[in-house]
C-alpha cells in the first residue's frame, strides 16, 4: 500500500481487510509522503481490540532468508 496523505476505509473495506489479514493475508504499507498518521487511525478501526506495537529487531519476521540486524532497511 503506497500513496500520499489521507487514507480512509469505509465499513466494508475495514471488514474485508480484517478478514483478509485474520486469514493469513499480508499488508505492506510504505509510508510515502505522510500516510503514517492516517494509516494508523484506519488500522485501529480494523483492529479496535488490539494495540499497534513496533516489532523488536529480534522478531522472527526479520530473520527469514535475509538477516536485517537493525530491522527493515529505511530510506534516508
């Protein structure tokens, strides 16, 4: 998911995204040009019962085929 600025999901989109992710789907969000606060607001609506947490660098997702000692690479 990429874009610029505001992100808004309607009720149907939130339900579909929730079902997709709970079924094992994956959503990669690339914060281009200020999407972060908008995406966080919408994801909280998708999973209102959960808190968003930053994964530590020792989380297994960062240690598959490629090693990311300091987490995912970040653009400068």
